[in-house]
C-alpha cells in the first residue's frame, strides 16, 4: 500500500496517537493516504472508531513485530 | 484546583454504598457498550475523546450542572486530557479515574460477611468484573477460595487478622480470570487444591481425593460437594453445614453456563444432576456464596453478594425446571454466543500450559465477565 505520508507515534500512549494523527491529517489534501505506526494497543479500536467518526477511510490495518500500522485516506 | 484524581477504591465505595455518580466515559463506543462502570446510582454517558479534540463546547450542555463529573477511559491518559479541557472550559468539579478501566478491573473490595464462634468469612468483591473470592478464618489459620492474582490483598487481610493461609482451593478452572491460587500457595506455603479433571499440568492436591478439608481445632468442615456442571471439575464447598461456596454452579440470580467447553448439552446434563440431586438435599437456610455476580442487584441488604438457598430456589426458574430435557434445552438456548473475552487463552494459562507476564494477564482480563447465565433485567 502506497502512502503519501508516514506518521510515527510509536511509544506514545492514549490519547496522543490520535491527537497527532488528527493534527497531521489536517495538513494533508483530500484523497491522500497517511500511514501511521503505533505501539499503543488502544489504537486497535480507537483509530478505526475515530476514522468512522470523522469520515476518513481506514484502508488497511496491519501488525508487524508489535508495531500497529494503519493506512488512512483523508476524506 | 478542581481537577481531582479519584482512585478505583473510592469509585467502588460510591457504587457499593449507592452514592450518586456521574461518569463521562471517553472510550470508543464499542468498548463502552461492551463493559463500563455500572451501579444503581451510576449515570454514565459516552463521548469518545477523539470527538473532543477540537474542544468540549458541544459536550457541555450534556453534562449536569450541579453534580461532580468523573471522566473515565481505558488507562487514564485520555480521561485526564478531557478532564483538563473541561476545567479550562470553566467546570469546577471534575475528576478522572486513576488508572482508568484497567485499575477498575483489578480492584478488590474486601468485606466481612459472616462471623460465628467458629469461623469468620471475608468476601472479596472484584467490582469491575463481578468476580468473588473468599477467605475463611478459623483460629490461627485461613482457607482461601478462588483467589484472584492480586495476592497482596489476601496476604494483607490474613496479616491483619494474625492468621496463616494454610489452604487454598479453586472451585474450578476459571475461564474469565487468571487464578492466583498456585502463586499464592507458593508464596505463603499453603496447600493448593483443584480437581484433577480440570486439566492443570502442575502439581496440586487433587480434590478427587478429598471428601473433607479440615483445619485448626475448631470443627470447621469443608465438604467438597462435587458439582459438575460449569466445567467437568466444578466443585462447591459446604462449610459447617451453614455456608455453601457454590463456585460458578449456582449464582444469586442464575446458574453457571455449561457451554464454554464446547459440549453444552452434555454439561447441561451434569448441571441438572447437580441442581436436582446434589443441591436439592442441602437445607434452605444455608447461605449460598457464589464465585460471580451479574449485577450488584444481587448484593443483599447486608452489603454482600449471597442469599439463602431457599430464596434462590424460589426465584430461579431453572431450579424449578424438573424435566431434564426441558432443562437442558433452556440452558443450551440461554448459553448465548458471547464468551468471556480471551477465555481460551485464560484457560491455557490457568492450566499452566502457557506462561504469561503480568502485563499479558492484565490485558487478557480486561472486559466484562460473562460466566453467569443470568436473566436479563
């Protein structure tokens, strides 16, 4: 999956992964994809719920060696 | 001033003492609907923290003006974040739950529930999960039933009473929480008992070999009524013909669920035998002290979860269903599709088949308890 930008929020605890994701995606263009790397397990449920609430599209979710990866397409 | 930290034990006291409590739960909707702080006097609303990143203005009209507000999240971080925003918005009586739902899940509320010339009994209420464990004290010794993994709590109570924990029993192999039985036994040098048929692979005293466990000078008789039904090796303990520690077989508001091993009908048959052959001969006056409760409605006027067997028999429709086929059908249809979170992994840890760090145990136990077949209110 090709991303336009990558955001690293590894090591940050709730609520920071989403706070940072929101701030970052606000600077992007509609239709661009942001790839997010997180380690806080809360993100597994929270990130999709946040995307759903804001209208952004969660394109893909993955876990590699304890790093959670999310691809979000800006609405 | 005005942003306070509230500890899980303070929340538990409010819930149990039925003091009004307004909770703003800022977790995502799924987690909230799955499991939350509940109680007769608890009012809660759910607004996820990620809907409040741009400010709390839209939230303010939903909050009570004249009541303290407790903000709750999974671990604490997000509740603190939202609580700070509320204080900035001018609210003066805002607090957050220290340690979040994780801390809530782990808090044990100890209370003395019974005292006569021979024994004193403590009930430990895990308010956030609905799990119950017990300590029976007689003279200088104590027996613990179904301990959770928070060993210090039991040790502290035993130390305060000046007694030694000499016996520890698990009524069955738990599917909803990690047992502290083996670790507590190792720490205090007590004997640990469980049914061999439950499949644990470490050393313990097999309850199959005991009809009684006796300790101290006082005639404290622990009779293991082997009551299959919840899991094939479920056991109840009848103490001094006065107290029935029923494990996960009989609850104040229902019966245990026999479906967690994938053989619902077979186990429902065992549960029938238990209810109509073994429990049927126990006197109405015996106090039933279960391993779980489904809601704090099951707490009696004396402030603990339990009731006399006669009352439970009268209330419980299942215990009146004498037709075996009908009973099995009802149990199987009530069994439901919702299992305790992570139960297969929890069972494997309790059997000693896979090891787990404290962090892993904490993570696996988070969430509601779904071991009781309770009637929907």
